């Protein structure tokens, strides 16, 4: 019998032999597998990522740069980026909100835009050079076809201190929405803008963009003003037709062909498109109703309803006058008819003067409903209409137009525009001579045949009694206007337990807002409408137009008077204006203002129901 020690030694030897054989077996098995063994997670995390594994790459991975040279300034993980939220809330600010003011730089761009151009240049910059817009034409226009041999167009755009992106969007809309064979040239007239950097940017874009090869940028020897700048551009043009456009427009689908087709029918046809509305605060593009141009005895242009119901929406509409910013006219006919009156200064009155001349001297002026061009309708002109000598050029130009074209009817102009007789209208000899040479009809003919709706003071009205009643029913005083109200409340500031009310009375337009002791009073009664307005005492609207919140007449066009509320973590809400891109806050000493939504707690308002 072997001893205990020998037995133990044999067992250990046997164990070592088994272990050796097991290791050899394991080693040979691993050699038959491809690649190293991978760890398999107990849980499947693949649903955390929408992209395939092969699509997830670190910065500069495709370039194969060494780790030390890779650019890690851009995070590859969007979910790790900090989010902008309304302070005091968990609600993320919509990054696609095109009017959102994200920081002080954005606010400066926006504020400078309103100061220089009278519209929101922050939104304009974010829109870029081109965007899709709604086709606002009537369905009767959609299937129209046009001749392949239409006249060629020289598009003339005069500008003075225009926002770069707004100007270039005007140009690109013409280029991209016009048949190439119809655009002979696009002439940009820089009327000595103050900001040279804008001109440099325009020229730089023209140098690199091959699709803008038909565009020329010209600068006259000295500042001319709009009227003479357009004459300068027309004399440089070579197309069959002159198309004058403002510098803050967007041409719509198939806008040019209907204009050219009408002029092809007769070279004495002068045509304008329907001018759609681009909001100056949000740059939203909306359709314009069918209206035509008129004027009053002060020679102030106005839009007015059509005198007859329209049944066919693809036919020309007679218009007594035009707004003047956008129209097309045979180039040689423009010259024969006397161009613009170069004796008119800077801006104003030229639209009525050329309208009178077209009608009285053998031409015709039509609005073409199938042609649509959007126009930024600003609430003010960012440039003056006062000459260097201090004369209001609009009034002075109106006097000059009246002396040449109104004849005996000028007495009604003098009665309306009191004090103008003492002004100097300049030498009108050449324009009177032109009128005689063209054998133009008098204003009595124009009034009788083209604009009989213009009522002459002291004479019986042309309107029927039913029309007068209808007009009275349509007219509502601003303080008696009916609206669709959706709620009523007091606007309470939670930290101070005070409520918002006007600094002045509820009828004081321009009044700022302040905090005051909460009382169920008229001054603290706010109403919401279906247009997202906030109306105090059902009279004036809360308006964010000047950076600080004020009361203004309700214009029902949203923009600076459109307000939305965002829920907070507690009972407070944020009050936000999309056009301003900012939120309502309180400034010392208790005045209501606007501020960047992410920079302070904005969920500080409680809307206390008055129902």
C-alpha cells in the first residue's frame, strides 16, 4: 500500500495534467474564432441612437487626423449641448423660431435693423438669400400659358441704405422665378448708401455667384434720390421693357410673364402686379386682396376697393393710379412719354404724376392679378423726404404735379393742402410743353372717364345710398371696434404681487406699462383675442415695437402685437412676442419691458381670470 504522501502526490500530478490539457483545448478553440471575443451586454442600448453605429463619428474622423490635431470645438453629441430655455421654466425655446433673440449680438442686429431699415433685419438675415413662399395666385391663373416670344425685361432696382440680405433676396427672387430668356439684365442702382460694407458685400456676391451674371451694380456720380435714380437706371437699360421694383420685395411664381404678355398686346399698356404683403416684423408672406390705386384731393395715394365685383380673376383690372414702387412699361414708350419728371425731388408724387400722364396722353394703366410680388410694408420711412434746404419734398412735389395736370381742379387741391400756394414748385415750362406736344386730354376727361368715383367738393355724391350705408357699416372707430375676445384677466407679477396697467390712461396711445397695486379696474383689465392680441379695456393693444412695451392702436396684423404664454415650473407663465423674439420682464422702477428670454427668470406672470 502506498503511503498517504505518495497518494497525494499522484492526485496533484493528475490534476496538473488535466489542467494542462484543458488549457491546450481552450487555446486551440480560440484560434479558430475571427477576432477577439466581444462582451455582450445584458441590455440592448441601440434604441438610444437613431443612427447606425457606422454613422456615428467623432470630429474629423473622416479626415483621419491625429487625435491632437482634431477639432473638438463642435460636439458630436447634440444631446449633450446646453439647451436654451425660458428662465424659470423647463420649456425649451424653439431653436427654429426665426425671430428668437438668443443673445446680445442678435438683439443688436435686430435693433440696428429697425433703426436703419424699419424692419427686423435679424429675421431677414436668417432667411438668407432665397426662401420658398406661398403661391398666392387665384386658381384661374395657375394653368395659363404664355407666348415663347415675349419682350425682354430690364429690371431696375434702386436702393439707398438697404439691408444686405433683404436686397439680395429681392435679386435672387427675380433671377430664380423668371424665365432666363426674358431677363435681359438686372440693374442695381446704389444711390450713394451710407454703409460701404453693404455695397462691398453686394459686389462680392455678384463676383462669385454665376447665376447673377445678368446683374449689374451701378453708382451714379452723386446722390440723386429715388426719382432721378430711376431715370439714371432707365437710360442705362437695353431691354424691351423696363420693370421697376423696390429693393425690399420678393417676386412670386410666374410673376413676369403676365406683365410682359400684357405689354406685348400694346406698347402703351403700363402694368403693375398685385403687391402682396411681407410683414416687417416677422417677414411672413401673405396675399393681398384685389384693390386698386386712387387718391384724394390732397394728392395722397390710397388703396381702395374695386368698384365692381370681380368674376374673372385672370383679366387686367383698370386702375386710376399706381403705388409706383412696382410697375412695368415699354422702354421706348417710357422715353416718348417723358420718363419721370426730373423736377420732382427725392421721393413722393412721382407715382401720381406718371399715372396722370399715362391716362391723359393715350396710354392705359392696369393691375395684372396673375402677377404677384411681395413687398415689405414698413411702418415708417427710414429716410427723410426733406431736401437740403428744409423743404418737404412730398408737399412740394404734389404742388408741382397739381400745377401741370389738374387744370381748373387745382382749387380743390389748394383747399385741401392749405398753405402750399406759397411754396415754389420750380420751373414747369418743359412739362407743360410736353403735355401740349403729346396732345394730352385734360383732367376733366380723366375724372369723367377714368376716376368718376373721386367726389368733387360741393357736388352731389356719385355713390348710391346703399353704398353709403354699407360703408358706414364697415367703418368702426378704433375705440368701438368689435373683436373676437377669448378671455379676460389681470396680469399679476408674482414676485411683487403687483399688476400691470398703463402709466397713462387706457386711451393714451404710446403709453408705457407699469406695475401697480392690484385692483379690479378698467386699467388692469386685459383681454385676449383670436389674433393673440392683449387688449387693455378692449381699447388699445400691448405692443413690443420699441423695445419697451407700450399701448398702441390695434392693427390686427400680429407682429409686435402677437403674444404667447409659456407655462413655468410653478404657477408662473412667460409672456413671449415672436416678432420681437423676446419676453416680457420688469425693469426698475417697475416699468414693463422686453428682454432676452434665456437671460433672466421670465416665468413671473400669473393671469388672474376676471370671469
